[in-house]
C-alpha cells in the first residue's frame, strides 16, 4: 500500500489487488499477481525500483537554476548527496556522501522548503521511485537508463494558480478519503500531508540540461514519447511525507502556495547500478526494493 | 606484501584522481565554470528551437543576468514610490540616483541576456526571493506615512542592494562572459557605494 500511487483511483485499485492477493494467498499459498509463472511466484509485476533519501540540509542555493550563485535562490531542502550547494557539479556528487538507501545513489534531489507557521518542516519520509509506467508496455520493455549527469526539473515554481499544467499533487498519508489536490489539503489529525510529483520521462537523447532546464525533457503523449524526445527513461516519482496535518492556511513553500511545488534532480547513480535496475526491474516489469532486487 | 588489498586501493585512488582531473581539466575555467558550463555550452548541442548560446556565456552568466533583470524590475516600483511618499530631500536624492543607475543596469543586463540567447523567462516570478520586495510589501509602502515609509524603504533598499552585491560578486568569480562579469563588477561597486550612503542616511 505504500507504493508510488498518487491518486485515489489507483489506491482503490491497489486495495483490490491487495485483497485479491490476500485471497489467493489464502487459497493457494502463493502471492500470484497477473500471470506470473509459479517459478516467479513472489514477483510483483510492477516496474519499479526506489531510493529512500532522508533530509540532508537546507541552503538558498540551486546548482541547476543558479549555478555559481550562492544565496540566489529561495530556500531549498536537499536530499541524497550531502554536499550539494550552488557550485555542485557531477564530480562533486560522485565524491559525496549520501543520505540515500541504497548508498550507491549519490544523486542530489531538492525541493522548496516547506513551512508551517513560518517554521521549516522537513519530510519524515522521502522516497524517490523510478517507474516504468505512463508509456505503452512495449516502450517500458525498451526503457533506457537515465544518463549520468542528467538534470531534470519538474513542477512549476512560478505558477500563480493551479492549472492544467500543475502536475504536483497533495494528499494525506493514511487518509485517502481526503483525495488529491493541486494545492495543500486539510489532513486529519494524526496523518501526514504528502506531496507527489512525477518528473518527465522522455529525453531528447542529447542534452544533459538545456538553457531553460526543461526543454531537453518531455512528458509522454498518448502513452508514447514524442519524436522530439524519443528516449524513454524511468519516470522519477518524488514522494514526500511531512509530519504535519490540519489547517493548510498555516502552510507555505519557499516558492509560494502548494501548487508551486517543484523538484530538481541531478542524476549521479553509477551507470552500472542504474543499468542493472533498468534491466532487472523496469524492462521485465518487476517490483524491486532499494537494493535493485525483487522485493 | 598484500597485493590483493593493494590493487583495489590503487585502482580506487586512480579513479578519484581521474575524476578530479576530468573536472579541473579546462585550464581557462574559473571556479564554478564546470558547474555552469554544461547548461548551455558544454557537453552537447543545445536543443532544436532554442537559440544557440554557444558563445562565451556559461550557466552562471545566464542565471545571474536573469536574476539581475528580475531584481531590478522589482526594485524600480519601490524607488518610484519615493517622490510621492516622502518630502525628505536626502532620501529623495538617493532614490533618484539608485533609480537612474538601476535603469541603466537593467538595460545593459537585458541586452546581454539577448546576446546570450537564453530564455527571457523570469525564474523568480511570485517568489519569496532574498532581497526582493513583495507585492504585499509594496502595497503597504504605498499607504505608509512619511516616517514609516522612510524606515521601510530603507530596509527594503538595503536588502536589495546587499543581495545585488552578493550575487554580483559571485558572478565576478564564476561567470565566463567578459562583458557580463564587467557589468557584475560595476553593479557590485555602485551597490556598495549606495549602501554606504544609505547607512549615512539611516544608520
């Protein structure tokens, strides 16, 4: 149930799948999902691997948008690599420590800092899912690894209102009935407000970044990557759980309202580790854990 | 002799040395250039449809120009409020000087940004950015009585100038385009001079 599924419909479907699984387990002693062969009885047919990367540090820096300009940005909360600042480049990341499980992920991830009553709040649970979904199954089967050094920015930090381009969502952990929203939601006491953000997964095959930091990547159209961005890579889904609930009037992000949620990703997975996970988890549609093995 | 332990350690050291060497490779690059350069100039061609920025501009130049345009656009309405909100001659004179300088610097920044070919999007729209007066603060200023106005104005102008000097100094260190780093030098210098005047006016 803790899988990377943001919307209530998906949740419902998951609940049904889980129920079915439990029933099958009772009946046959197997957890068979879809048409898994008996030999693969415990394999879950979801194309996924993940990294859990707790909070590392805060700085008003952004090495993608404001490289070389410390103090030029609104406040960011960093996850993964522990040294990221305005000057960070790929070799800095490759030599950095990380907060991630697995430790091989020395990528840097950052988001605008979340404030409740003007006090910074850092997420208690930070998970980055890498998924083979959103494109047709034949495209998933041909997913390419995220290239080393790739930079991706998702979400619209400059949004002035929630609109059709808002792709971040807020919801409540353990309170699915509240539903997902483009802006902060009022979560029942004892639950956590959570943010979901999917990154674009179609790469132009050439550039590790672009002048506007967006145009080298694209979202799929009709379950396929557009011809301008033909290379399907794993879809990064950022899931942050903040240990706060209640009236969202108390909440803001360093970039503004809830719909300005955005995420920055600087890929520093060692190429062999990324490749292994794409080959063993994404392409064959197998749910893997942080170690990149079936979970 | 422990060859089995020694070889991996040597190999690891070699990897580190190679990585460090690769990063520092271009002797011409200033600190920070490796960070900025790939964004526009290095590694690969710019995407189709994006104006080429393959000139001497690096990522720091472009980020700083975009930021400088945004900061100057934001401070001008603050400066333009002064004549109608206060009769104090020294404050009016300083505001007029900073306004004229800001207009010139804004114009130079825009022209350099044009030459860089970078997108003119303002990455800071609606943000709670250091040194930038917010729309709500401007509204409050527009209604404040003279003494209160001068106090708030001094605070906002100081925040703007301090942030301008901070990022201009970083651009001087990490930028690549000579015209852009020269402009950064000018902005840092005038910013410091205005800060000194402001301190004399409002210690």
